[in-house]
């Protein structure tokens, strides 16, 4: 987990999404960013990202500070159980926790925009 309890969430933990609604009382929204070097894919109900060698591959993420150690642990366990691995990304000289997959599954469609919220609205998920 991140030592400062700061995370970059790009899927169902973004503002307005279903898991955000479950944990919002313990999430302080900092800002939304575009992160280069990641590609997003759809698992239908939620996305995953993998590292990319290309800076033109980007994702949209909401940055948060988690104020409850219990909530932070619950989110961490939820992500690991879903198959994600914990990593960190540096944004403006600050490290944020981020959850990603190690590799892409060929059967999962790419979310070309890198914006899960917009993709979900367009596809009706």
C-alpha cells in the first residue's frame, strides 16, 4: 500500500462510479489527471491497465487521499482478489498507489480513450 495513503483510481473507484459510492466517506478527491504510459482494457464490469512503452497511451485517473486505514485495507484486498497487482506512479514528485495487471488478455477489448467513465456511458455498462 502507499505510505501516504494516496492513490490513482481509474475505474470503479473514480467519482460517480459504484465502488466510489461505497467508500466516498473516506476518500478525499485531489484532482483528475491524465497518466501517460498505460493502456486500458475492459473486463466488462470494470477495467484494468497495463504499462505501455508508448507515452501516447494514456488513461484518466482520479487522485485520492484515503483517510481510513480500514478502508484503505479493504480497497487493497478487493483489488488483489480481483487479480490486480499494486504498483506506484509518480505524479508531480508524489508517489501514488495504482493497481494494474501484468499482461493483457487477448480477449479483452481496449478502452482506446483511457477514460473508463466515458467508455461506460457510451457502451451502456
